[in-house]
């Protein structure tokens, strides 16, 4: 999977940050997570195509997470899109989209479905599985975990040959889970390789449902509106600090923590990053337009990240 951070700002855009929007790509298919103001422009200047978006996951209805949605939906119509799109979000998302489209006289020429979720649901987007978990903010909110399917384990070629399986197509069939000449795949395949996963919290205070929902994630994208010096402000506005995000990463056994939604009051992202690393060493404070590669073995900044 690839994760492209289209917007990493908190509440309002700045010269260097757009508001919340993250694209997860698997193959050519894209799942968009939140859609703040200016998201479609960010997509247009990125390596990704908005015409490949299959689903849009909205965590909550604050403007910095949803104001870009009507423009994006309408632009896809103006571009001649035919493929369906499903928007998932918390209760109220259907009324929100309906109001946006009615007020702006917007319409779509492609099938558009709006699905409300509250936490605990699971659904498929192409080959990806999306699970929903409850978060705690000052408005109804949810988070999402996007997971790739597990991959077959390593094939013991020598053992397969000794059992009478020929090189070529028969080996491929075994790898794909088919029995060949009486040889069962489990006899020659190692343990399945767990698929990569990306969890995204949206805006939230630390809570057990977030820990449970993000459990075992390869990449945990966690909001980090404040640093620990402003813990009281974080609680007052139902957000998280860098330390709290790192504690969630530790408790959920997440491999890599990617901090986003960082307040503009903190100019030095390295300081934010350093604070979280005291709890979870594998932490990065992300920037707009950074592209990360997420595999079952870990997370790395892509060499193909667009220039800032």
C-alpha cells in the first residue's frame, strides 16, 4: 500500500499545510480518508488520480475534515466519471452530503452511495478490508483501519518437487492455494504473511476503543493537535497530545506512528516528533505531499515523494 498525505493541518489551512486528507492506494484503487477544504486541488498536483477513488471515509463532520467533499464529488461528475463511489461516515453524513449537494445545485452522473457507520462495522473496498472503530471527540466521530489481505506463505519448492509437483504453472497453482496431484498447499507452504494495514483516528481523545481498533496496525496515523505542555487544552477540545498518540501506538502494538493534524502553533515538527519518540521510537511527524510505502515489513518514506 501507499499512503499519500494530502493535508496534515489542524482546523485551518496554512501556507504549508492543507486540511485533513489522506489517500491510501492499493494497486490502482484509492481509498480517501477525510476530505478537508482544498483536497481536490491537492490530489490534482499529486501523483494520484481522483478518478481512481473507490471510497471516501469521513471521520467526523467538522469543516476541516469535510468541506472539500462537495467540490470533489462534483468535479468527478464534470470529468465524466462513470464508476460508483461510496462515502462512509458517522451518523449525519447522509444529511450533510445531501445538504451540500442541494445548496450548491450539485449532482453526480455516477452512482453515489452514502453509508452511515458508528463503529464495529467492516466492509470491503475492492481487495481491501475496512473496519470502523469508535473515537471520542466533541462531535460524533469514528476511525478506520484499512487492511490488505494476507499473502500466501513461502513455497518450499524442493519439497514440492519431491512430492511430484512440476516447476511452472503447477507451482503457481500451489502458491495460489490449489491442490496439485494430491499435494495440499499446506504441506508445502509456510505460514501466511500478514497483510499491511493502515489505521487512521481522525480527531480523538485517547480511549480504549481507539486502541482496540488500531491493534496490530503497520501504520497508525494519529492526530497530534497538541504537545504535552498543552495537555489541558487537548482535553478541553477533545484532542490528543504527541505523548498520548505515542501511548496509543504502544498499547495497540502498532509498528509505525505517523503524526498528523498538528497545530500551527508548533513550528518545529522535529520537536513534536521527538516528544512522541520518548514513548514510541518509530514515529514520524508527517508533512503535506509526503508519500509513504506500507508493507507487512514496515513503513518507509517513498523515493517518489513529490517535491514540497
